[in-house]
């Protein structure tokens, strides 16, 4: 039902754009993304890996990677149409990427040499937003709220020196150097947003916006389900805060 509702809303917004469009605008924005990290992929990463030089909790199940470690730069662009003074329909493409350089928390090479690798997450939401302006959107100060569907393209990678936990000797596992494992795909999502635009000229406005998106994925590819293990799930939900410039045509 949720996927069907997202698809119907997406088609409705896209179908409405050319039929009702009045003035149009281009918005460029940049800020930060604060992932929720509520899935077993982040939990497992937090228990398995550490940031070099960081002191990890003594409890084995306590994560050494923090939610704040995944915070990163977020930005993008949106093209909007204006069917009326209080309504705006837009299509946006945004992006977020974060790389963590890590080492295994509980494993080292002979001589206590750290085993180093990197974790990288990339998210690219493509979506549509219906915005409502309680006052005329051409006012000097224009607050708004919005809602809409997304398709979130994702790519999760681990590369560097990785342990083969299926080795015959679990106390002396094999280490693969210069290894790369990847999962990528696209999943439906949803977002709500709110913000404020301040006109600084006839065709220019500066803006501040907060957005919360919901999206989840079950990883495949190199991270596909293994016999006797739960599938790895990627939580792509989180809050973004941006500032930007809106240019009206």
C-alpha cells in the first residue's frame, strides 16, 4: 500500500506540472544530512569497526562507531512550477556521501598491526515536492511546508583490507588486501519539509529548509543474505538542513 501511494502521488505531481505551471524557479542548496542509522548494518559496523585512535567502550556490544560519524554534506537542486500564489510543485535531485576510514575493533595482524579499511555510503534522492504557502509566496518573507515521494539511489561500499570470517581457522582468519565489496540499488521513500524564503530582489530569494526523509533497503550484491544470517538492512532515513538560493524565471 505504501509503495502504491508513493507511485500514485509521484504520477499525480508529475502529471500536474505541465498542465498547471505558471512561474518557474531554480533552487540551489547545500547543508548537512544527519542519518538515523537505525538498522542492523550500522549496528554491525559499530560493533566490528573503530575509528583509528578512538577508545572504544569496554562492553563488546556497545558500538564504537557513532551516529554522528555518518553525518555529512548534503546538497542539490530543484526545479519548481507555480500553479498559484500558495502552491508550488517541484522536482529535486539531491546527494549525500560519507566515507569513514576505520580499523577492525578486535582484530589485528601479527605484531599488533591494525587492519585498515574504509566504509562509504552514498545516497541520491530523486523526488517531487508539493509545497503550501500560508501567505503569498511572493511576499518578502514566505514560510512553507511540503510533502512528497522519492526514489533514493544508494551505494554502500567497504574497501581496503577485509577479513574472511569464513576462514577454516576462526582464530587466524584470512585477510584480503585491496578488497572491494559493494551493494547498490534504488528504493522508494517519502519526505516532509518546512522552510522559509526571504526575497532579496525581484527574482532572487535566500532560503533555509529542514527535511526529514524515510527510506529503507535490504542489501544485495556482495552483502546479500548468507545462510543462517539475517539480511543486512540499510536505514536511509534522516534529517537534512540546508541553505540556498532560489532564482525565479
